[in-house]
C-alpha cells in the first residue's frame, strides 16, 4: 500500500537477472542513467553478472519481500520489464507490476500484448519504448501528474486486481467447466468470502 516516506530514487527496478530482460533494462534504465548524471537510479535483484553500472545507479543484491513496499515507495517511478516468453504469450503481467501499483508508485512499463486490459497507459501507468521516452517521463512529468497516475493505478488494483478478484474469477471458471453441472456452491465455502475487507 502507499505510505509517505522520503523518495530516494527517480527510477528503480527490481527483478532477478534474466538474459532476455537485460537488453530492455539497459535500454530503459542504464541508458537513461548515463544520459542524466543528476538522476538517482536503483536496480535490485540477484544473479547479475559483472557489469559496469553508471555511478548514479545503486545496486542491491536482494530486497526481502517484507521490504518491497518500502522499496517501491522510495521511488518516484518504477520500471516494469516483461520477460520474452511473457511478451510472446501476451496477457502475462508480472507480479511486480501489481505490487508496484498496489504501492501507488508511478510505473513506467515496456509495451506488451494485453497491457491495456490491465491498466490504461497515460492514465494508470506510463509506457516507454526507448531511453528517450524514459528520460522525458522522469524529467518532465510533474509531481502532481506522477502522483495522480500512481493513485489511479492503485485504485485500479483495488477495483479489479486483488487476490479476492482472482479467487472469484477462479471460482467462476471452475463452475463453468463441463461436468461441474452448474452446481451452486454454498456461500460458506466460497473462497471470495475469506478475508474480504468490508
């Protein structure tokens, strides 16, 4: 969830090293860092090979899951990069996308099939295809607009993309399967009733 705290980085990324994602990381974070020496950037995640990061990129080998919220909330923008298999399949968002949006952090995402089914670009997140796109966003988007986009992304998460929404969808799919006979499930057994906030 969003929490007020000091912002340390203009743009950050969290993810385990992946050869297929590395070119996008270099294009959408490393190149912008080299092009904006005054900016502050961060990359967190294990298994990165020896690499000469720009001086204004902080590196963390690991951010424990209980600290993800603080990590996202310390960024002005966070970067989402999609693995190549997920790009090819389409409609396969990373968990990090939802995690960042749940923190109200403004997201800059690569472009992939199905993205607009989950978020509205320009309204609930930003998209970038190049280093110049990223630099324009992190340098020119004002705080009011950035915060508003992050809040709209957070609202979309709460409205459509919580664990309860996924459980409800799963229940629907299961009861639509031939052989389930359209049986009505008892309300007490419904997983969507578990832990739902009023």
